[in-house]
C-alpha cells in the first residue's frame, strides 16, 4: 500500500495543516486521517483524489479507498456559515432565519478569496465570519437570532493584500414569536357571564399575547383585538353572552410581529347562560341498506377538519317504523370515530349495524356525531328503509344424478 498526501491553498494560509494518515490494515483499504485544528467553529471538507468525500467539524476522519495504490487526501476549511458547493443542497434545506449576502465580483485578476465580516448583531467592531472562493459572490450565514446585523465583504488577493470594502449593509432579523401550546376555558360565571381562560406560555421567549374571538358566531375575527395579556401573564377574562363561541390567542413580539398559529378553544352558551361543550361536525352522506335478521346497516362520512368539538363517535337513530318521529334518546347503533388528525381536510367512513328490528316496517333513519362528553351534533337528513327479516322460500325435490364427463 502506498500513500500520498497534499493540502491545498484554499484560503491562502487558512488550510488544514499537518495532515497525518495511518493505514489501518482493513479491507477495503482504510486510513485514519487527522489534522491540526484551525478554529473551533470551522467546518472541514475532505477530498480524496480530487473528489468530495465527507465533511466534519472534527479534526479527524476515516476514509475507505476503492483500490490500493497512491491516493491524495485534501482537507479544505470553511468558516462558520459558509456553504460549499458539495453540501449546499443539505444545508439550504435546514430550517431557520439566515442572512443571504450577495455582491458584485471584484475585477482584480489575482483575486484569491473574499472574507465576510460582521458585527455579530450587537454593534461590536466587525470581525471575521467566514470566507468564500474568488469565484463565488454569495454567502449564507448559519441561523441567526433576532437583531440587526451589519456585514461587509472584503476582497483578498493571492499576495494577502486586503481591500477594506467601503460597502456595508445591515439586515434586521425578526422571527415570529413562539405560539402558546394550549388554551383552556377554566370557568364560566353565570351571574356575571364572565369566562376565565388560561394558556401555556412558550418557554423559549417572553412575549405578549393577543386574544381574539368570533363574537358568538362564525369564524374568529382576527382583525379585532379583544384583550392583550402582558408577559408573564397567562390568564384572562372575557364577557361572554349566548352564542357559539370560538376564542383564540396569538403571541406577538416587540416589533409587532404576530404568530398566526391557530390556538383556540370552542364552547357554547345557551339561552339560560349554561356553558356547553362545543358540538362536533355534522355527519354527511347517510346511506342505509337492509342487513340480515331485520337489521339496518348504516354508513356516513365524517370530516374532522376544523371541528368545534372533537367527535368521538357517531350515533344512529330510527323511529318506530310506523310513521312516528325519530327517537333521538336511544341510538340503535353507535360506532367510535377512528383516530385522526383534525388539521387535515380528510373524510372518514363510519359504519354501524342495528340490532334486529320489526320485519316489514319502514323506518326513518338519522345520524349524529357525539363528543366524549355526550354533546351531539345536529342530525343529518333522515332517509327511510323497509327492513326484511323474512328468509327466502325453500327449494323442493332435490335430485342427485351421477354424470360421467369424458375427456375429448
């Protein structure tokens, strides 16, 4: 096994030095490579025989070679936030607010690289953030926190001469505040018709919160602020009258940016000022067919999307089969709604079969969705069906005959 090594002039003197390779004696041929540390935030890109192999923030790597012979290993250094061509597709998809810096290239023929300077977002003297190749005119930082950041790009030639650029620019980074994780209706005072709420504040940042509602009907009106809760507060009261209520809360920061995550609670107040759970969505597309034993097989569709109260089951009802009203006190069948994600506009198919009914009667049928506490939705329009519990007539004169089928 023969080993070769080299390290290139990537940023002038800013290249990995003292590269040491050790043959580990494994099959396929493998080497352990190490080098001197350049900077605690540096990222090292390993190249084998001129091709990109791996990137690491450590000062060592294990390399497997495709064949025996002389191989060249090169370790290139990139500073914090620099995106090399080989790893750009991976870094570019990483979530987070960053700064994208672009500039018009220097016209110098002996240009070696550009150095990126910044003030770290605290108005301190500019210092080195990273570097790019002479052929590049773009730099993307790592994720940045809230603040105003000043940047400057300085050209550097092969002799190490630096032009302190006269062009600087500042960028405001202001991320949306983190939304609360829950909103709960704690109590309702019927005497004062006051509802008391509490919510869970995010732990990452202290922000204020705005309260919105639908004024007892329809969707939440986010154009009208109903209350403001100053951090570290996590409770508020609202005067609530009769209606079908949706109350929502959103976080906002000092720059008046608001997180639009929909954190809300739904409930109803009836004409007697009684607090009720919000009902679930109404089932759709009720269909019925006869089932064996004078029973009825039901089928409905149920959409949990934006439901006010979480549906837990679908109840199926009939009348007496003699023309009376549907009995909504006693379901003839009930089926649990399967687990689902209420944020997605999906449609669930729910089926149920009644116990035996009276043969030959024509029943009116209906369905309602129900929450776990028993609050039901409005009923879907009723349909009728005549049950059939009679068995078909028997056959007669069964005859058996032996038949010989010959092969042709």
